């Protein structure tokens, strides 16, 4: 697996959850990063800062990331 790419991404508009897999022997651990992407002129940027109106979308993305990780764990069992 390419360690530079997330195992899975979830996106709701400008909010993105990236799920990363880390293999440690027989154990697979998952980490999730959350960000908001935006355009500044012609350049795309990202921030880990969220406004009030972003918070429920962040929660939805985090919930979906949790579900994906749990399903992945079930598939491996």
C-alpha cells in the first residue's frame, strides 16, 4: 500500500475526512485527519479550523469514518 495516500476519504462539500492505515506486524491501526478545503485565488488550500456551520458536517464525516473503520475491522476478522 502507498503510505502517501489515505486508505479511504469521505467528503461532504468542503469538509474532508482522510482515513490512514498503519500496519504494525499483524495489527492494523487507523487514524483520521479532518480538514476543510478552500480556494484562495487560484490556489487550493486546507485548514484544520472549522466554523460553527462546519461542525455538524465535521461530525457527519467523523461518524462515517468511524463506520468505515468498524466495517474494515469486521471484514478482517
